[in-house]
C-alpha cells in the first residue's frame, strides 16, 4: 500500500507491526514508535523496519509518499 501525505499529515499504525517494513517513496518522513526514544527521519528511497510492538506514528515533514508492506490491516486512521 502507498499513501500520499501532505506536509505535516500523519498516520498511526496500531497493533503489533514488529518486523514490518516501511519505505519513504518520496519526500521526507518522520517516524517514531512506542518504547523507542529515538526519532527517525527517512529520505526518499530509505527504508525502516519497525522494531517495536506498539503504536508507530509516521508524519510527512514535507509532501511525501510512504510505502507500507504488510501493514494495511493495522492502519487505524490519521494522527492529528
């Protein structure tokens, strides 16, 4: 699944997505996850493997596209 996010738009992934992969297919993404004090910034072409079993927040720092592998059923809505 690919999602286009406008600058400052975000999505929340709830449930256990540990080991799943997301890719920045354009723009810049900010990724943070429950239980991890590190924030991650992905540039176009970079990938991230989720290593937490809690909520993951993905936000576009500028207009962006995110590719989610095997996560479609875990997408619960937009973050505000």
